[in-house]
C-alpha cells in the first residue's frame, strides 16, 4: 500500500513539474507575441532593406570567425577586434611559421604545413586573449 502511495506521489509530482514548465512556455510565447505586436512597422521595414540584411550577415560572419579563434576561451565579452584583422594576422603567422619550418629549418613539408596551421590559429587567439585580459583588468 505504501508503494502505491509513493508511486502516486511521484506521478503527481511529475505532472505538476510538467504543468509548471508548460505554463512558463506558454507565458513566454504570449509575452513574445505582445512584444512583437508593439514593434513598429518602420522597424519591420528597415529590417528588410538590402543594406540591413548585408550588415546583419556580415556581423554574423564576423562573430563566427571570431568564435573560431575564441574556442574554449573562458570569457570573450571584452573582445571587439575585427575578424579581418584576425584573419590577416593568422595568414601572416601561417606564412611565417611555414617559411621558418620549411626554408630555415629544412623540416619535412608536412611538418611545415602543420606548423603553419598552428601559427594560423595561435596568433589570433593570443590577440583575443590579450584584448580580453585588458578588458578584465578594467573591472578588477
């Protein structure tokens, strides 16, 4: 008998958690609909212009490229360097490390290519870390 009561309480608890989660979701959806209704038509039209679409696409591309170099960084909120600078620095580092490994050290070609890839990823990451540490220092 005690097992049936415990089972009934578990079912009731699970259903109540499900009902609360479902209520929160419907509340969030209703709030989203209200906010969307409040948005003006001019803002909606401005979103659909070509310049805005291209600007949004470029901003998203910039974030994605920056996230490539910021993979597994603890914090990246203080980073504002442009991705074009990161790619340029990465390309220069890749060429430099490849040249050092292949031409100066006469290492095998596959090692030189790996060194170039490591240089491409490492220098922009160091630039991001430096900028993040500067932003952290302003708040500590």
